[in-house]
């Protein structure tokens, strides 16, 4: 049925007819006034955890880009209201998982730790031992049922996904630059390279692809990988049962080789190995680059960026699906960076109070209104989503048959090695590895992870 897949990831609470937010009040909710019309769940949440003493400090450890600046502003307001200080420990993405696991395994975990929801929680993070059961928190009924499944194990919820999972990363492009170069929006890989060649000839670098962060590049494949199971039904099931491997799957090799083609053809520019994701909006605003894989909400920040000297408006940008392997299926990614309370924390009550604070209506709305890539959250506390008409029109084109889950959400033992795969892809781009090497590396690490998990299919 049309829109079924989107209703799933929006937890049935959102409709395309919702009016896009036009900006929002930049001020934080008043410290002395209760949130207006928050609903029962939020009212209970605001009363939760009254016991922690003023002067307590809780640590929130997360990977780079997982905690929005606006959440840190909310942290300041939380301290004003409660006296509890929030120490945000943001770690570079390529170091985060190893550092977190070291702390968890040594019994010195942060009060609140971040991880991607999904398969890896039980195996990599041992969430049943390292996190607190949040199933009965006052905000639990306002939390997306599907998100709770992704942050839970065996019916017990251990986390809160405070991240926009209602949209994913798509290719954002500059319509004016495309038109000036005579390039068309591509629906196949061949059309994409043709558009890139025309953009290069016009003096514009086609794609801003920052490899320095170590996490972004792989998404160009995984955000198109739902095409694999559409064109070769059953391939995902075979991978999860160890009946085939990535190296044995022709489509996987094609995808990785196409990524390499984009790099070798110069479509990423001269500095892509050192470019950083934090600079994406500025480079897109400058008109130096024509495309970047971003969330739709980032368009507003591109337009507002100081580098936008050409006067681009939101109407000058569009969205298309990433056509690796000629993909034309919408990528759906209902998992994302989530918060977990460390089971060994001496500040569990204070940490619970912080999560409850984040779930209050005014605070959810503040994040939506002030974070560029957040158009909604997988919660329902009466907030107003900030979907632009462009986002709604784009999503409305795809139904169940033309949508699919991204690779890391459906294939076992893949997401856990995210940074390793990115490192291998980077090595491929500079000639130190081949596409076969990349795929064999994925298979070898999957086998190791499966063995550690005691997966009978790998015995």
C-alpha cells in the first residue's frame, strides 16, 4: 500500500499532509514554566528522576556528529532546571567504537553511551549487560514501537534513538549548476557518470565526498543497496545464513567498483581524501560542488550558509536517489545513533532524568527547529515536523514495492565493521586494495563476528 513503508518508520504518527515548519522560535523553553500541552507521557517525564542532587555531573559519550549543537544547548537548560551538569564527550568517528568498548569492558563506561541501534547491540555492545532497561520509563509510550525494537533485545528496550530516522541520506544537487552544464538528473549509473562529466567540463566539481571522517563514503553504497535484494531476491537471506558471501555476489562487486570509478574519474575533486563532512554545507553553498549525499533538511542550512554568495534559494536544490547499480528504490533507514544508560553508572537516576527531559515536547521541537538535518524524531509528543514540501513530494513518489531497507539494517555482522569497510574503500581509491580485497575483507570480518556471537550458520 502507498506510504506503508514510510508510515512504519514514522511510527504511524506522521502524515504527508503535515505542514512544514517555517522556522521556529530560536529561544529555548523557559526554565520556570512547564512545557505546554506535552501530553501525559511528557508530563510524567518532566517529573521523573527528582532524586539526583544538584551538582551531579553525567557524561554523555558519543561519536562525532551524533550529538547536535542544539542538544548541547538543551543540556545547558537541563542544568539550569536540575543542577545536573551534562559533560558531552564527543570522540572522532574512527576512534569511537574502540574507545567505547574499552571503557565498557573495563567497567568504566560513561553514564550515557551512544551506539547505532540494530543488530550489533547484543553482539558488539552486550547491551543486556551494559545498559539499563528503559522499557518502563515515563516516555516509553511516546517512543516509536519500531525504534524500540531496534534499541531493544528480546522485547526489552535499552535505548532512545534521538536522531531523525524518518528520512535517510539522498543525493542533494544544485539545479542551477546542472542546468548550466546541460546535465540531467540520473536514474542509472551511466547517466550519473554522464552528468558528472558534463559538470566537470563546465568547471564544477560534481560530488562533495568527504573521506576523512571515515564513515560517509560507505553510505553511497549502502543507501543504494536495497536494489540487491530487489534484483536478486533472497540474496540477503543467503548472506545471513552464510549460504553465500559478499565476494561471491556479482552485484556487490559492481557496487564497490562503481564507487572506485567515481573517485578515479575525478568526480570528488582533488582533496576528497582530506575533506570533512562538517564542511559539506559550505562547499555546496559556494557552488564549487554540484552534489553531496545529505539529509533533505540540510538544504535549509546550505541556503543560510555564509558561502552562499550566489543567492541560492531552497528551490535551487533537489534530491535524487543514489544510482549505484542503477538503484531506483528509496532507501529506508529506521535505525540510528541512540542513547543508552550504562548499567554500572553511579548516576542512573540523573541519566534517566536527562533522557526524560529530552523527550519533553518543547525540547523535541527545539531540536527539530534548530538542527539542520533533523526534520522529525521517532517519537510522538505532539511535535510539529519540519518536513519541507520538497521532502514530502520526494518521499511520496515511493511505495512499498519501490522502497527497501539499507544494507546495514538487514545484513548481519556488517554495521559492526563500518569504519573498517570505509578504511578499505579508501585504500581501494588510492590503489592499495582491489574491489575483491574489499569484499573479502568484509567476509573475513563477518566470519569473525559470527564466530564470536556463536552463530550456528558459521560453524
